[in-house]
């Protein structure tokens, strides 16, 4: 597919990719989700130190296999100060969406805090901006309410323009959500929603789109045929083996350039004492990550490193 943004140079993604030009990124940007995970294992009020330490331990255990780490600015970026400068290099993506988001009725509402800018990310040592949105291409605004779809698209335009001005990549993550009063969609309808939203984003010039797995090989092929922007598949906390299968299909049928995965790799570490956590991450966590890297090796679609016009 050819779109209106192909004449504009994309930003270079090499800082967050491996030597093959593939993405093997560990997502550790959870904040409220991570607090809920601690609560689920009996730690109702984890301290700032608790939240920072688990992120530091994850990066230290998995650096060398991961091409980059997606971190939040509250606990994740500060966690890097615990790590020795020597050791395998890695890229850093910083989550730049506000941690508290609004709503239109029961539906999520996207907004941008201009203070959380591309320059702000770069000043923290970040190599790319990650921005979470929730976009449904089939959502229509009701009388008297804001047009949530138009708001999302405008926010993405602003993020892309800001990143281009500063010279670092824009990574836009989309999560599908139910409309007010809507029943759970069929697997095919959900797949269509993922693809339809990706098509809208493809036309805005993002450097990378982070997407949910569309659900099957046919839907992956439809996605690959519908967008030009490189994409990475997220894990959404599913079981590791399930995500590995989804990644394999995304490579073979969807032209994916790699993965941005978090809980599928490290979720059992939450609640462990620190020595046990480090042992788990360094053994089972790294085994899982290396298995995913093996899946994408020679199968995923390499990124156009160095930027393209």
C-alpha cells in the first residue's frame, strides 16, 4: 500500500533495533498495572523503591538479549541509575502519554501533555517516544460530546511532528476498546478493528506502530497488505507460549518487524524477594526472551535502518 506520508523521511530506528534490524523490546513501562500486579500477590501498597527495583532488575537481567527497553519516566528511567555503565548496550523508549487519562462517558479519551515532549524524552536519555492511544476507526461522535476519534488523530499528528522536529522516532501504541454499551466483538470483528485503526495511523507518518495481535494468519495478511508503516506486536500479558505462537504467525503472515513484550516474559517476578527475582529473570526470563528472539531471527521484516525517504 502507498500512502501520503511516503515522501517524508522516517526517523532512524536503529537505536532500538538489534543488528538484524529487528525489534526485541522489553516493555517495562507499566505503572498502575504494575501496582495492581503487586496487590494481586499481597503487596497492596508497593513503595517507589519496590517499583523502581523490579524495573532495574529486569533491565540488568535481560540486557544483551533485548534490543531496547520501554520504560516509564516515574520508575523505569530512574531505575537505570542503579545499573553499571559497562555491559551490553540497549536502546530506551520512554512512555510519553499522561499516566492519568480522561473519559468520554465510559470510553477512554486521549490527550497529550506538551511538557512530555520529544525533547523531554531525549533529555532523559531516551532514543524514541512511545505514545499510547486508544483508537476505534468506527467510532462516531454523539451529539453534544467531543469527537474522540478526531482528538486521537490530532494528538498523533502532534506527537509525530514533535518527534520529527527533535529527530527521534515516534512509536504509537494502539489498544482497541469497547464502545459504550457494546457487546464483546467476535474474533473477526476485533481483528477488523485492529486493522482499521492501523490504517488510520499509517496515514499519519508514525515511525513505528505497536499493535495487538490481529488473531489469525488471514488477519495478519490483511494488516500487512493495508499498511506501509513498520509494526511491532505487543504481548498484552498473555501466556508466554501463546504469545510465541502469535509472534510466529505475525512474522510469517503479517510482515512484523519484531515484538514489544512485557508481562509474558517477566510477570511471575512480581512479589518475589529480590534475590529470587534476579534469579528468575536471569534464567527463565532470559530463556523466554531468547526464544522470542529466535522466533524473529530470519523471519521478521527488517526495519529500514538509517531512515528512509
